[in-house]
């Protein structure tokens, strides 16, 4: 059995390998299958002819990555290429050259990009082998139906696939849902060997790591994460220690990007035990409740360097509407304590949650402004009404334009009034992620000291 994986083609400029593909690779190899990959970086390397821009996107040299003009130029060029490149022909040629038994497309954010979808729809009838659609978007029933009926995939898989892939091969149903793994420690260690780990838009190797599945809170009205993972489960500290050593020894990687949905304080302490003395630097999402200064200190001492907080709103009534379970006052205190313990705070907020007024959205701006001394970067977005979220499942009707209008309105207000909402210790780079900026900062610091 030869399984050819095609990575999600929405984002050609990648900060690192895909976690799901690493687990799938490990599981397929356990089944004695041959596995190969067409990565998004391979696609970029094929179509981007400008060697200088390509070097910025795919080398681990920091210099040009900090040049905002060149990075903006790279992003623009790639956007144009995604519209014009003959992706269909390229995919077909690569599949024919590989001659696999089955081709699995990972459809994460590709489903949001009509250009990519058009290419996939065009190429599928030309591939005279089994085609399978997977990836996060397949957790939605509507998207599965679209993949089968509109795009022409023969199979769709969703849920937790890696360890269940053998069961899929036995029955080969049109739709297959991988059951949740009860004991996560039974999973093989993720396998990143299909990737060139020095070919990403980062100055140092940084690898994703998943130490749990699901979210321990899983009640936020706007969040669809629970539709992919059932209940919350964790790896043991011993397994995480082993996995960290594997990342260091096998992949020579000391920067870990945790993909856990939302880190709670007790788990933060457990992970601190696992990372202690390993010499790793850790980036993680975190749930802003219950983190005290001693907990944050312990986490910093073990290697945590960036925490991305799901702040969402600076208005208590809106947080309650979202069923977020957090308190605005406590969030401020956590950000201050975290900053004082030298952790970099990144805050996620968004505008346009159903029921939020303009005055309430402005309270979020006030929150960012009042706490800007402790916030080094934020991601400001607009509400997206997604299938699989509690609010969607309750049948709440939403006008998609309203959230976009609110976002534009508040952004214009921030710009017109020159409101400063964060104070970065390291340079902001257009089109980059906070992880990438952090890595650049670290790498440059290490090179100059
Ligand atoms: S938004 Fe975060 S905390 Fe809320 S349910 Fe989703 S993953 Fe959990």
C-alpha cells in the first residue's frame, strides 16, 4: 500500500510541518504502508521563480525575514500565484510520478479558498485512483457532503484518524469517522521525516507538539473544536518527556509549538515537570483563568516563553454571552503576572459576536489599551459563524456582514485615534505569526550575544 498525502494547499508559506500529517505518517508506517508527501512548501518551490523571495520563505536565515518590504512582496507574489499557477497539472504530474494506491488530500483551510478548491475539483476526475479527503474541515457534515458531491472525492475521513487508519483500510466506507483514542500514550510518536525541517519560513527549527486532545472547558459558544475531538484526554508526563527527547534527538529541535486547544493552570504545572531540564522553549495557547504568579514562574523556569491567551473580549457581558467562563479583571492580573515573569503575552480578541454592541466592542479596545504594557502582540479578528459550534447548533441566525462591518468600524476607530494596543519587545513583521517573530527575536539575540 502506497499512500500519497497532499498537504493543505491554502497556505504555501509555512512556519512548520503539519501535526496531523506527522501522526498519520507514524500510523501508516506502523501498518507497513509506504508514505510520501506533496507539501505546500514543495508547491511553493515549484511555482515561485524569484530565488530571493523563495529564500526568505524557505531558508533558516533570519536577515531577510525581518525586512517588512520584502516580506510584504513575498506575500503578494504568493497570493497572485495561487490564482494563476497551473496547480491542477502539477498535482496530476506528481501523482502520476508517485504512482500511489491512494491519494489523501488534507483539506484544512483550503475549503475557504475558491481558487484552491477550483484546482482540486479540476484534478480529481483525472486521477484514476482512490481519492480521500481529510483534515479539520471534514469534521463538518456540510463540508463532507460538499467534498463528496461537489468536489468528487471517493472517501472522506474525519475525527481522530491516525490510529484508526487500519480500520478504514479494512472497510473502505465512503465516510469514515475515526474514534477517539482512549489512551493517548498508546500512539506512536509523531513522524516528521517526510518534511525538510530547514525549509520553512522560520529562522530556527520549530515543531508542533500535541500533549492532549480536546479542550477541558469546551463550552465556548463560538468554538467548534469539540466537533473534532470528543472528550478531553492527556498524554502522561512520562510520554511527554519521551516525546520531547525524541524531538531533540531525532529532529534537533528545541522550539516546541504546543497545539493543545487550551492550557489550564494545573496542566501547565504538569508540563513544566515534563519540560524541566530539557533546554526547550515552549509556545502554547492558554485559558486565562486560575494562572497565579508562582505557576507562571514555574512554567517560565521550565521553558515556557510565549503564551497565547484566549481573551476574546474586554467586556464581561460579552464574555458571559460567549460562555467563556473567564473574568475581565482576572485576565488583566494574569497578563501582568505573566509579563512580570518574562513570558511573552499574545492576546486573541474578536469583534461581532452575536449580541455584542458597538460600545461593548470598544470595551475590548479599552482593555487592550489599558493592558498594553503587558501585551506584546495581539490577534484581532471578526466573529465567524461556524457549523459545529454551540451557537450554530442552537439555530441562532447570524448576518455574516455584521461581524465584518463591526470589525472594520472598530479598526477604523483604533487607527483614527492612534490608539496603541500593545508594546512589543520584539519587532512586528507583517504577515508573520507571533511564533515566527519570537523565533527571529531569539535567533538574532543568540547571534549577537
Ligand atoms: S475557545 Fe478555547 S477554551 Fe473555549 S471551548 Fe474552544 S478550545 Fe476550549
